[in-house]
């Protein structure tokens, strides 16, 4: 966090107390909210992803249990990878003494800005055991040799 204001007369000390930094610290704000509202799950605001890059490809994993592979929609356009999913469920039970109807809805949406060196026609996606796994291969031209140091004589 940058300082909003400092004393200019002698250059030491702060004009505003640490309160200003704390006020604009949104991470701290979310932690405070999470403590105040324990029933809300702030970790589900943005689906978390594991991203790995090696010489040949990118690998992306999202843990999304409870979905089917048909629930996912994955698109790549102008270097932006978009992963989204929606699922609706409805259960209805009738008996002579009661009527029960329950429903649920869940969705996710995540985008990734990716480099231009991908082979978009060879992107592979699999959904197994609640984890969506994507492999995004790089083009052969982008696979470069490691940097070699040249000694000056």
C-alpha cells in the first residue's frame, strides 16, 4: 500500500495514521466480513484454479465437484479462455400427507488471459472425479532453448 500523504516539513512521520492503510486493505475487509457472516462462503466468489506452465504446455485445474461434464462451457477467443458451468436440480416428492419440492442452482464463471503461442485446436479438457483438467499445448515455435550466457573475451 502506498502512503497517501506524508509530512513534508521534515520528511519523517506520517500525516495520516495507519488507519488509512487498513481502511483500503480489501483483503482485510473480506476477512472481517467472513468473520461477521460465518454462513457466507467468500471463497466461492471466484473459483480457485491451479495453473502450471512447463516448456510444452499450460495445465489448468479447477475443483468443481457435483457437476457433470455436460454442465461445462469452455471457449477460447482472442487469447481469452472462458470456463463457465451451470447446474439446476429439482426434486419433487408427493404423498397424501405432504408435498415437498426442493431445488438448487449453482454456477461458475472464470476467465484467463493467455499468450498467443497456444495451439488452440489441440486444447484438451477432461472432467474426472470432480476436477476439470485442461491442457493447453504451446506451438513448437514458442518452445525455446534456455538462455545461454556468452563470455566476453
